């Protein structure tokens, strides 16, 4: 399983754990306090198979049940069949047993059990199997949501989101969607020569209940691998869609696109918070100036608390070496933020302004400007095994196979 699945806010779900061992009970009890389970209703029951059958004979089963057993004989597999008869269709089951038995594992999987874990189970093992099950149910386990946020306005967040999307689509060959969270205030469409076809609120409505054909109609191609979702036709002062609605749209899109880049620079705080919690990778953009870095430090601290760490967070310094500007030295930036800047993008106003005005993205017109973003693009796309190729004076990552 990809590590990113265990480092995101998990979707709304119900989970019942039936445990017999004191250690298993204690480990399962910790899940309710885990930030990733904030939207998962976890019920830990001191009991095994009999307790589960009794419960679901009288009440609806949840999305996932975990059952511990001391008995791995034929009697247990017979009880599993009884349990299946009282559970709702679509309920996943994970079994925790006392012994590592390959034949038992194959038998259980053949009966439809999602996984078999050997006692004692660690918290990481439990989180991993739960996350995989719940995310798989959404059909998005192979997709990467990448959030790009700015320390403040004017730091180039949108340009960095566009550049990352271009690199992942054109240089890494991955099917990518770039979504502008600013709604009608966004400028992404201008930079790629794409006219908005719909308002943000209408797009969210389609994402919640529209047909697949409706959804395809509002996504516009920019290149063979890059598609756009840009918005217009709504007054600029219109309230933005709420976080739940935006998340529902993203869930639909992640069933089709392996990589989704969302520019959060113009999104509401609630949407920013939700997307950054759900994202496989978060990219924070700042300039090397004190005012931006102060905001950047505050934002990084909030993200650290939100995601319980900075393992999948990259800090990008944009517009460095700006003439006549007092920049904070790189060494001091690391001390100020308590995070190592992952990339520094040189100040190149003519290049980025020309890209925005002509509809010719920076990655296509001046690819060398984006060379420092390539490792972040590779990480954001989850491409650990990409091949490095020299072209046009800097490294281009190319996959051994085609993108999805």
C-alpha cells in the first residue's frame, strides 16, 4: 500500500472492532484519538465472533468490521459464513488471529475477507489495513491529490500549481487534472488559453449528483495528458461552495485522474483546511521575504498540527534573487520555519507574465526555469521509480511505462 494513504484524513465511515486480547483492545482504542480518524466512527467491543453475529442480527453492519479470534479451525470459518449472512452487502471484514497460517489466509481471502493479521497487531498495521479498505471503497486508492497553498497573496501560488501540473503531465507522462479553487476569481484558464465553461457551484453540484457525461463535459483538455477545471460565469462576490461539497467533487474526479493538483490560493479557509488534510502531498509557496515567511511559518505550524507532522509537505521559495529586495538568507529560513525549503525558483517576471498572458505555460516555453520543481513533481505524483533522462540541459523524469 502507498504510504500516502495512511497520512490523510480518512473519509466518513463506521468501523467496529471486536477484540479478545487486552493488547488488541488497547491498540484499537487509540484509533479514536488519531487525527486521521476524525471522521470515522470507531466502536471497540470486548468480544469476538459471537458478539459480532449477535450485533448484526439486530442492527446494520458498518463499512468495515475487524474480528479477533483464538480459534482458526473449521468451526471459525463456519461462523464467518453465518456472519456474512447477517451483514449488509459491501461490508468488509478483517480477521486478527493467533498464528501465521498461509493456508488459512488463502481460505479467508477466498471467502471474501479483506485481510488476515497475526496477533499482536501494531497501531501502524491496524491503521494501514483500515485506511486501505476505506479508501478503496471510494475507488480512489491509486490517485494522488496535491494541494498547493500560498503563505500570502502575491507569492506565485497559482504559477507554482500550474507548473507542477505541467511537469507531472508533460514531463512525467501522467494523466493530470488541474483544478482552480478560486472559482470565478481564478486565472488558470487564461494561462493555458482555456475558457471557463461553468461556475464553481454548478461544477460541485454535478460532482455530487451529475452523470459521468455531465462531468466529462465540464473538464477541458489542455494537452494530451493535462486537463483543466476552471470556473467562470458567477459573480466574484458569490459565496464559495462548502468543504463537504468540494470534497464530493474531488472524490468523483479521483476515480478518473491519477493526479489532481488543486490551487488553493483563492479557496475559502474551510476548503483549504479540508483539502490539505486529505491531500497526499501539500506544497506551500512563499517568497524569501520576512512578511511572507512569517505567514509561511504560521501556515506550516497549522498544517503540522492538522496532519500530525510534515512528512508529506514541501516548502517552495519562489521569486528568489529579486533585485533590490531584502531577502532572508536560506539558512535563516530553515531556522525560522523548522523545515528545509524543498526548492527555490528564481525571480523571472517576464517568463511568468508572458506565460499568463499568452497561454503558453512556463514548462513549455522556458522549461529550465522549473528544473528545481522536478523532484517535487516526482514526489507529488508518487513516482518513486521514474527514469532520469537528460534533455534540454536539465533532468526530465520519464516513466518506464505510460501514465494511467
